[in-house]
């Protein structure tokens, strides 16, 4: 079966504001998710980069969440801040596209319950070749972090 035949099969699967079967097909195939399982730095008091990879095509990051395998108790004095960001890969600082903080307002984590990032809409677009990174920084002594999977939901642009 050719790609053209597959696309014809998808036409009209869902509606969008364009009411165009070709646009419907493109939209259906444009969304995706990267699932990144990481051996999370469990030590409290250390900053850590969980992953960093070059995106293969232009995307808009629409949501990021973390699915921990264990519990974490939120605390203001020892909160971890997880920052998802983008960079050009030349060694400079990242531009934040989303954050999650394990303070009292961010709440506790439970095993196998996803925790969302707060997204920064103005920075969530990456061009092909840019790096997507998630890093942890900590306050005070930090909080021990369980292993987790990162889910990055994107839309091709």
C-alpha cells in the first residue's frame, strides 16, 4: 500500500475548522509523543540533566509531563525545579519552555501518576536541529527523586 492510499483511508477521520479532508489527514498524522525513560538522579542536593536530544523536525511542544515510579513529598525549602528547554546546541543556556516544581504548591508525587509541567507558550516552538532538554535544579538540600518517564507531546509545524 502506498502512502497516498493510506492518506486516502484517513480522510475525514476527524473534523477540524478547515473542513478539508487533506488537511484532516495532515493534522491526524502531525501530533505525536516522545516517551523518554530515564534513570533519574535519585540523590537529593544535586543538579542533573535527564535528557537532551536534537529534534528531527520543527515542532511545537504542547504538553510535557513526568510519570514517576515512586513517591515524592513536596517541600518549599528543598524543592526541585524541573525545566524543559530548548537551545541551539552550541553550549549556551537553555530557553525554558516549561517547568515543574516539587514545592507545596506543586504537590506530592505518587507512583504511576503523571505530573504536568507548566508550559510557556511563547517559547514552545523548536526548529529542526535544536536541542530539547530537561534539567533539574534544587533549593536547599533538594529532594530525592524517583525514577520516571518523561512524556513530551508535540505537534509538527
